[in-house]
């Protein structure tokens, strides 16, 4: 009997594999499950379909594996701007304490820790400072605060700042914010703290930035008593140019500016953007989770901390280490822990910080968004012979004093263009789906709807199997009448009649 087709095929259940194959949009499946016996042609079609499916799955697995590796790429661009926020400029005198402000009480408490003095050397050191020795019956105070010492004895900006101009307009000490660093009492221009409006510039070049004239006050420098790691041999000012979000780490990142010179620092702003995990390792939280304070930690909660920055993370890391190891913090460190005593400075805090810096024990990721400044430095001698007399009359100082103590500093933008360094995902989800769709169309000629067709067929097949298992067999008490082997169904059309013989199994 010839295989039936037409209305007979239409009467087959939808779960029939041949019905599904003949209607499936996936190329080649209809040839594999075509009516008839297995022959060479159907075998070749079956091999081609299997090979195409295997190749497609192999390509898809490779694309998914590449996507799961989370590659990224870095894009460098240069952009123009009509206005840029001026950076924060932090200044520190290399000499941390003024000799005229030290007292016998200071030497009693901090002489050994800060200056390496033995108690028997106090009188000699006071004479070297030009001060009388401690009077008979001297009694030191019962308490001593290192922060108060540096605040009282550190260099005052009112005395150091001889002239200040920003974009040609006068400025003064009121435009600076006092800040403690490891170098002592320092001052930051355009810090933006306490809600102060950030200063901007609309042009690049000399004369469109910060112009300072400073007196380093060498007569206030402490005498070099012993040669140790904390003894400064230099004279001048340390300068750090940084964004307002970063605390100054001027002892490590500061530039040296020397008296007797006019120094020009040309800056170019760089905006950095990094990707978070799993594509990168940046962080945008205020504190790294590894450094979150515990309930009993005296450093406070991270909710009150400033925005996350690399230098801020390192400072918090150092603070937490010193607070846990020594039970105190150094005066420039944030938090609510008590300030270390001079003895704690000498015996615990300074060695702990030095050991951390050598080991680089703070694992701080890059911030997801940050601003830094590329710098170029140049200098010329000052004052000239003709200018020395004028400055001597203007400042009421001798020419020799001006040559040894006065310096000029100019900080400005080279131009109002800035660089952007941005990490981008090398392979997006949309690209993965596009590659899968391309491979699917190339190898098996299918689409997303084809997958839906297959799922729909599997659901119908499962329903058919389930109904077959739950079907109740027919029970009869009497003899079953014979079933005719076949029946004839007649279908009438408008033009003629056709009889189909349907075999009932």
C-alpha cells in the first residue's frame, strides 16, 4: 500500500515527528524525516544536519566562554572645554616646627620622639634655638597634645604668604584651608570644604591660574641635631596638585619648590573611568569593604566618610592599622580615635606606618571615576639684580634674605583641553546574542522562533504521552463484536467526488 498524504497527513497528531519536521523552519530537518524508507539521500541530510548543529553549538560555547572572561578595552580621547575646575593646591613648609614657638614643655614631652633629644640635651638645644634654658623648678604640664603642638608651632600662612593672585585677582590666606599631613601643618587652596564654591578658569597659560610669592622663613628652621630618617636637610616648600576628592599625601607625592627660583607648574586634567568587577577591579563605595569599621571600632561609620578615592583608601587603611596596633591615631589621620602621645609616635605609630609603606600592605582598588593632573615643571632664577632692590624695599627685607627665603610659584592649565581614559566592555551581551544569531542562521538556518517551535513540539509530545498513560481500557462483559478491517469515508467537493480509503489500525 502506498504511503498516504494530503488529508491523511493532516489528520495525524501534531506530535508526529514527520508533521513537525515538514513544518519546522529549521533547514534540513524536513529532508531527514521525509516519508519513505531510509536511503542514502536521507542519511546524507541527517549527517549534514548533525554536523551543522554540532558546529553551531561549538561556536556558541566559544562565544559564551569569551563573554564570561569579561574582557575590557581602554579608550583614550582628548576633549575641549570652555571652563575647567581649578585643582586643589596643597602647600607645606619642609620645616614642620618653628624654633621660636618651641618651649621647654614641648621638649620634655616631644623632644625624644620628634627631635631625638635626650633629657640632658634640652638646655643645649634651647640655647641653639636662641632661648633661655628651662627655669629652676620647671614643672611640665600633666597633658600634652601633638595636634596642638603642630597647630601652635607650625608655620603660619599669614607670615609665609607675601603675595597671592588667582586669574589676576588678589587672594589671601582666607582662600586657603588648614590641613594636617605627615609633614605637619599645611594649607590647601581651592579645597572646596565646608560647601565653598570651587574656583574655575576659562583660559590656559601663565596668568590664568594661581600665582604665589612665599617666604620659607629659614630663620625659623630647627637646627639639625642628629641624622635620622625624620631629619630634613632641605629648604623650601612641598606642593601637591590634586582633586578636591583626594586628601593630600604630600610627603610621598609632593613636588619640591626651592627659594631663589620662580617655578612654573603646567597642568593638564585627566579624567579616568574604570569598570567595576567582573570586568575590572574599581570601587565606588566610600570605603573598601575590607576596611569597614567594626561596631567597637573608634573610626566611625563609613556613611560619614568622603567619596572614595585611592589616596583616601590608603589613608583609612593606615589609620585602621595604627588604631588597632597602637590604640591611637596620628594627628593627620581621620576618625575619632585619640591622637597618639609622643611616646606612642616614637615606639609604635612611626614604625608601623614605615613598615606598611615598605610592604604596600593596603590593597586599595582604583576608583571607578577619578580626576588627576599631569604636570610639567620648569623654573628660573629670581630675583634678578634689578628686581632684588625693588623687592628689598617692597618687602622690607635685605637682598640676601630674599635670595635665600623668597620663592615664586605659578600653577596653571596648559590648555582647556583634557584627556579621558575610559575602560569599556570589550564584548557586550548584545554582541553575544548577535553572534549566536549569526551562527544559528549560518549553520542551521534557524532563528529564535525555531527554538520556540521545538519547545512547543516537546510540550505537545509530553502531553500526548501523558494522556496515553492515563487512558482507561474498555471493559466488556459480553463478547466483543467483530470490527471491520476498514471503513470508507467519502468527502464531497463542489466539482467532483473523491473517495479516500483510510486504514484504521
